[in-house]
C-alpha cells in the first residue's frame, strides 16, 4: 500500500508516525508541520552525487520557541522519531537542508530569528538560529553600530548559527567562526535546557565574554555533532577598524604555491596580516564569472593550456592571494611596507584597490574581507552547470611543501575522473583549509558516478598520507568518521548513548549513531 508520507523514519510504522505528526501539529499548528511532497521540495534538494531518495525527509517542522522544541523532543522520544536540526539550511555542497539519512524530520529553526542582544562596547552578540548574515548586517547598519560581521562566501543566504556549528569560515580577522563563538543555549534530547560556560550561573553577565566557564569545556560537543539542539549562540564581532587596505597578489606558476605559503606563514603567525587569507586557484576565480563550455567543450578535465588562456584573457594569476590590513592608517603604513616587500621579493604581482578596485572578482573578495554581503561565488555553479557540487576540505599545515603536495595529489585524482581543480587554500594561523569544489552535472549519470568515485578516492588517498578533512557532506560522513579511527568513534558513540539514548537528534551527523 502506498504511504501517505514521502518517507518514514527508520523502524517507525506509518501509524506511529501519524501519531507523532498529530502531536507536532498540536504543538506547532498545522501550518508549521509540512508533510506534502511539494512543501518538502526545499528540504529534499541535494547537490551531492547520490540519489535524493537517500536523504529524503519525512516531514519538516518549524518551532518558534525553546518551549516548543522541548515539547517536540518529548514527542520524538515517545515515538522514536529523529529530527535533523537546521538553522537556515543553506549548507550547500555539504548536504544542504536534507538529513543525513532518509526519513528524519527536518527541524527548521528559521522562525527563531531574534537578534537578542548586540553589545556595542564589548563587541558581542547573542542570536537565535534563524538569524541570517544579511539580517545581522542590516541590523548593525540600521542601528549605526560600528561592528563588522564575518560572512562565508554564501553570505547573504546563510546563517550565523548553522555556520558556526558546522565550524565554518569567513575572511576577516574573525574568520574561524567557532573560535569567535562564546556561549550557547542547548535543548538536550531529554528536554533539559543547558547554557554553556558562564551561562549556567544565574544572573551572569559574562556569558558572551568568557568562553571557558568551569570544568570541561562543553561547547565543542555541540558542533558538527548530534548531542543537542542549539537555540542561542553568542559570538564576538569585529570593531570596524579606522582603516582597511585590501590587496591581491598574483603568482603565475602552479609551483608558486610553495613560496606563497612560505611568505605568508610568518606574516600570519605574527598577525601582521590578521585576516583569514585566501589563496585562490585560477579556476576558482574564473568559475565565479565564466562558463567552462565557452573555453572547453571536450571530455575530461579542462587542459592546462585552456586554463592559461583564461588567465591571460582575464588577468588572473595561477594563484591569487587575497588579504587585507586593518587598523589605524599609521599601523597599516608600517605593515604594508613589510607585506609588500615580502611578496614582491617572492616574485608576486602586488595590486591594491587603486589598481583593481573595479574588477568584480577583487570586489567580492574585498567585500567578504570587510564583512559585507556578496554572492559572486554562487557563480561557481554555472561553471559546469547541472547543480552538482561537493566540497573536499582536507586540512594542511601552513608549509609550502605540504600545500604543494596536497595540490598535486588532488589534481591528479581529479584528472583521473575528468573533474577540474577548482580550489582555494584558506589560511589560518598555522593550518590551511584546502577547499576543493568538485563541480559536476547532476543530470549526467556518468559525471555523478565519477564525482562520487573521485571524492571517495580523495578521502582514501589523503587519509593514507595522514591528511584529515575538516568537514564533509552528509553522503560521506561515515567514511570521514572512519578516517579518524575507532577510539574517536567509540567516544562519540558513548556520549551519544548517554545524552540521547533513543537517537532522536540527527542520527548519522558526522558519522555518529547510537
Ligand atoms: C558558493 C558557496 C560558497 C560558500 N562559502 C563558504 C565559506 O566561505 N565558508 C563556509 O564555512 N561555508 C561556505 N559555504 C557552505 C555553506 O553555504 C555555509 O557554511 C553556510 O553558512 C551553511 O549553511 P547555514 O548557515 O544555513 O547552516 P545550516 O544549514 O542551518 O546548518 C549547518 C549544519 O549545522 C547543523 N545545525 C544547524 N543548526 C543547528 C542547531 N540549531 N542545532 C544543532 N545543529 C545544527 C546541522 O547539521 C546543519 O546541517 C559556501 C557555499 C556555497 C554554495
């Protein structure tokens, strides 16, 4: 008999599920409980090279308060129905809004979108999960609060809480979002409400200023995990500097990645360059505004000769380093001499806003480095077309030889499967996120197969060389968890069983099941 639902949670009968849905409706109202296929369309779209049916949710529900979430987890425990929490659900390239496994109920927190507090003196904020970067950006502008946000490339569309919980990155000096997070409120699977850090002290006014609290530091347990539903998140905001000097340094050879990183590392560690610098490959740059088919129509990876043609026509480096200086004009003058001197000595072409301010690629990088909204990067989806994208994101030491090795390994595997090396290194202090966008056409079964096999091989080969990935899409979460070994898996499972014995929160997130 055909089911009334487009999917059911694993091990839950239709009858039981209907009872749970009825209870959700009594808590949230009919309009906030979606079960029809067309209503669920936004929650079923994935960009991954697997069938959508593997990630189809059974329903989507949208609470408006902590109390409603507490009532929801009660229902979930009674009927063993799992929920997949999302904040704004724009985790594109990592699984979007769809759950890790078929049949979970998407718990969409978009209606909880209050900016609870911004403290302009302490430069802190406390927000609910549904707050988007755009909303916060506009709030700061409208209220003339001189603080900067740190958005990701998907800026205006995405949300602050979901990004920080997935340990995402941006491009100002506050680029490591979990590092600049401070204090959380979490609904646990048993319905209890935990405030982490200083938030557990009644009447505390230090929740958003001191991260560590007392005893074991718990916030990390609720990132990239399924141990709770985060309902508030504290964060630090960057005071708008009196002066800001963005620049790009272009290097023309692939092997230059080695000297770029050797030049950058000491400048980053000494915080002479304070922001999360990006070293973007030629095809990343090109992909944001060009179509591949205008340059190459053959099969397989785009040949290097065509990449060079694109570089020449559009004045792109093989590597394009985007960084900025922040502070008083005097500080910037001093640091600029150091930075300009170091990159010029390394053979880079150093260009400031006066020369490249009109270039749309420079503009989007500049915007992100000063906390503005910009969606130029969404252009990557037109490079190949067909809506397929997954990020491969291994971590590298900030060392030239290591980045060169990772680049060569990745390029050779991508070429084997006919995919392009569309990549960037995001420079932390001592590490780099090597972000590679596997772009493919989801309507072409051959490309789907290749993209899946390519990602799988990248994981295998990189793990064999000792490289772990920092974040992954929902189709590969188990495999990535395996690369981190049995002990870590066991610890995660022990925590999961203790805090969520019925496995009602996001089973499968980061490969963690009961
Ligand atoms: C062109 C492009 C550029 C991008 N650039 C960047 C970039 O520069 N940096 C970057 O980090 N990402 C980037 N992304 C990836 C992604 O869009 C962002 O990370 C985005 O912020 C994630 O979506 P979200 O903020 O809506 O989070 P959500 O999708 O809401 O959440 C992300 C995940 O966190 C968990 N989660 C969310 N809310 C909760 C909660 N309340 N409680 C418990 N768990 C929860 C869930 O597992 C969820 O899947 C980019 C994507 C695209 C398409």
